[in-house]
């Protein structure tokens, strides 16, 4: 396994829609293993492939002891309940802001071998899965913010040391 370099806000790969995975081979398994190792090393709870420069529809997660990966993810909300929780992102270090999302979702996709997977997720796991799915669609969490919050987050990004020193 290997640690993969993260991509940061401003990198076009983060705003590009990832492509469907069609080849379930050893390379995909290695990517998932490397992404998992990278996510843990960076202290994250989720990581999408485009955050490491790979435009394939796959993400890994590890939330409250529930860990895994989803290839070609699709989710649907379950019920009407939403909550507002501060989110952060490994690709936008040190920036956190409130994002409203559905509290319960039904997630489906396949695993690294192409076998179907499906689960209902609630709370932080549901939030993580929605956040990572957004990444695969080229959407960063700052796009989900209320206008005033987005303006504040963008100002913080423009003045962040990691952004100025790239």
C-alpha cells in the first residue's frame, strides 16, 4: 500500500465528474487499499478518488467503526428529515461550515469485485457518503453552503496558508 498525494481546492480534478468504473481488476483493489491508507493517515472519515487525482467513481469511508468502499455509488434520500452539521474536507484543510443534508439515505453501488452492495445509512455515515458522492460529481461542500457562509468560507480559503503556498 502507498500514501497518495491529496489534491486541494483549486485543482480542476476536484470539480470534474468522475467516470464510471467498468474494470474490476487488481488495479482497482490497489487504488482502494491506497485510498484507505491515505484517508486514515490524513485523519479523514471519507475519501473520493478524485481527491487523489483519479477520475473514477469510487470512495472509501470509515465512520464510527463502519468502514468500506463503494464503487459507482448512487444514493436516494429516505424520508424528509434533514440536519445541519459542520463539514470539513481533506481537500479544503481547516475550513468547516454548516451544510444541510438528508439524515437518512439508501446507498447502493458495487464493491471492488463488481458485486452489488446496498445499505441504509443515517447520521454521520449518511453525511459522509453524500459528501463523497458529491466529490465524484465534481461538487465541493462549499457549493452546498448558504450564500453568506460560502462567501466567508471562500475568504478563509483565499487567506489559508495551504492555499497561498501551493
